[in-house]
C-alpha cells in the first residue's frame, strides 16, 4: 500500500504535481507579464526614456543577463505548455465517451477553454517574438538607431502599431490573455493549496482585476499609437547642432 | 404527467450502447425519480422487454448508489439531492429527459445506467487503516478534538462515495472524493499517525485508476449531494505536496 512516489517523481509524475508545476510556472509568467507591461508603458515618456530602458535590458550584466532571463522565461513557458498538453491528454482519456446531453452547472467559460486560450497565447507569443525580437516581418526594425546610437525601439513600436490591423491583433491577443488569467490566477492558488474561504473569494475577485489590468495595460501601447497619444518622432537624424 | 425518456441502454460491459426512447405515461408528481423508472420498467416487463438497469439501495439519500446523469447533471437538477430524493414535481409534463450513466474511463458501464465504481474502493483501500485502540469504548474525552476540526472533518465525512463529482467534472477527476476521504481522517487527531502514507497512497491509486486532473471548474461541488466544498481539494493539494517532500527523519 505504501506509495512509491516522492519528491520530483511527484511533481512531474502525479496529477497534483503536474498542476503544481502549472501553477508555479503560471505565476512566474504572470510576474514577468507585470514587469513587461510596466516597461512597455515607459513608451508614454517618449523615445529617450523608452530606448534607454530597452538598452538597459539588453546590456544588463554586460549583455549576459538578458540571455539568463530569456532562458528562464523559455524554461517556464515550455514547462507550462508541456504540462498543459500532458494534462489535457490525460483529462481527455479520462472520459472517452461524453454525454449525449451536455450541461454545465458552475464552470466558467474561461475555465473550460484554458487549452484554447493557452494555445492562442502561444501563437501570439511566437508571432510577437518574430515581430519585435527577431524582426521577421520587417528586418529593418532591428537596424534602426536613435541619435544616441541605441536601437530605436520607440520608432519600431510606433511604426508597427500605426498599422491598425497590427494594433488590433495585439488588442485581440490581450483579450485572450485576460480570459486565460481570469480563471488561471484564482486557480493557481487553489492548486497550491489555499483552502481559506475568504482568501479564495478575495482572490477570485482579484483574478478579474489582474486579468483586466494586464490586458488594459498592454493595450495602452497599441491603442495609444492608433489614437495618436503616442506620436512618431524623427530620431534617426542627429539633432541639429550636435 | 407524461414524459419522454431518452435512456442509455447497454446490455453488458463489452456490448455497444445507444440512447433509446421511452414514453412514461401518467407519472405522479409525488413519485421519486427512481419510482418513475420503476413504473416504466413494469411496463417494459409486461411488454416482454428488458427493464432499465439502475443501481439503488437506501432510497433515502445516504448510500450513494442511485447514480445517473439527468439532463446532463449528475443526480438531476436539484442541488444537494440524490436521484432517489428527486421528485417528479421538479419536471414539467411533456418534457424530454435524458438519462445517462456516469461517464468516466475509471467507471466502466456494466449495464445500462450501472457503472463499476470499485475504483473508489481501491482508493479507499490504498488509504489504509488508522492506528487506534479498539476494545472497550474509551472515555469520550480521551482524545480532545477541537470543535472547528470536528466540524470540518464531519463535513468531509458526509461523502457517500456516489461518484457524482467524477461524473460532473469535465476532466472526470476524482479529486473531490479523494479530498473528502483524505480530510475526514486527516483533520482529526486520530488520523495523524498515518496521515502522510494515507494521502500519498490514495492519490497514487487515484492516478493509477485513470481519473483526470483538477482544473478547479467547481462542477463537483455544485452537484455533490452533500455539498462538499472544493476547499477540501485545495487542502488535499497541500497535504499531498507536504507529504511528498517530507522524509522519515
Ligand atoms: C503568458 C502566458 C501564460 C500565463 C501567464 C499562464 C498562466 C496560467 C495560470 C496561472 C494557470 C492556472 C494554473 C492552475 O490552475 O493552477 C494556467 C493554466 C493553464 N494554462 Fe496557462 N498561462 C500562459 C500560457 C499558456 C500557454 C501558452 C498554454 C498553451 C497550451 C497554456 C495552457 C494552460 C492550460 C491548458 C491550463 C489549465 C490547466 C488545467 O488546470 O487543466 N497556458 N495558465
Ligand atoms: S439510493 Fe441510496 S442515495 Fe439514492
């Protein structure tokens, strides 16, 4: 009768362990998103602040830290996705034949479509990295520099988001992300063992707040460019007198 | 009242099943759902047909035998109610009602609406015993139990093992059942000696039986005839994780 699984075998080999991994990686990704959103909003302070911020990210620790951060993020993301697939396959296998009459009493739409919103977020992340980090759609993006010789991230973002379809697709992606998190955020604390009644209710409300805040915060850049709150600036020419 | 029933019929575990249609005529609103099926079965037998097989025992909401999914909801539309305690007055004359067995790989259909729930028995067995003195009845206050702990353990112990949580869960997860069974002993002083081996053993057996994982949908609590809270699931997660990283020394 003695159970054999302990330690790491539990984390990756049991359903509860797999959900713990989902919760921890999900929380790590949420913390990253919060800092990422904060950084993005610096675009409202103009090209100088934004480009300096972008440079500071890439040059931290002699340019090495960004790779450490990317490695960590990739590990979190890949583990989250791998566990999502593993759980999804298991959950499907657990009910090979469904009901002729399907009904839902309590489960939210967001909770039932985590795999769908997750996959859409995955697709968005791939496109987003191709768009800004690798410059797949417009290789020029990465060659733009400002007067200080820094990569002109401001111009890149403003140029990209001045295409309404690009800006709108980012907005749509953020709505999908919000759906993932409106269930995900409250769920992660339950997975990690929060059985406190009031705390659970408070976190359910906080979940909606966090999802909306993140989506809203991320949308401020594309929407700001579209509505002209963030203006293009000619920074590729050296300033007169310099 | 008159009803149209769409019932899952499956002659045996290995046979193919399908939904069959029956008319239930002159049903009294005061009949329980099971009594309504009894009457339909009488008619079927008179016509020389095989009656609809379903499980039942106490017919007073305490044994958990009367498992069936009614219009997509385990034990039907009433909250905190087993099928045997569900009355026909909650339906409208002329209504069509779907009646299906619990659907889960770990609960194979044996016949019609009857599923094999021995996976639950094996999970309970994997939990093992508790070390406690038997023999003469001890004084009531030999082991002190805090009131809050006693209440919480009692709520968990209300679980009748019916399997509605599995039937309702979109992942066919047995977490609410296991959480209740782990907690009703784990919350009491009497259950501390084997607390870790119990939770590790039961969760491992649960996984081996092929139940799904918990997505925190909340469907299980909503259909549980004893309204057992999903807070026990979170407690199970905590108990399991702490047990799994603990060592003998
Ligand atoms: C920025 C990206 C992401 C964040 C912040 C995030 C966050 C979360 C959080 C917090 C949870 C709840 C975990 C729990 O219930 O304990 C979760 C669940 C889930 N995530 Fe993500 N996620 C992200 C990306 C993805 C991606 C790319 C997928 C792709 C498949 C995905 C699939 C899922 C699934 C299927 C679940 C539900 C698992 C279950 O409970 O059955 N997520 N996510
Ligand atoms: S027959 Fe016992 S609970 Fe319904």
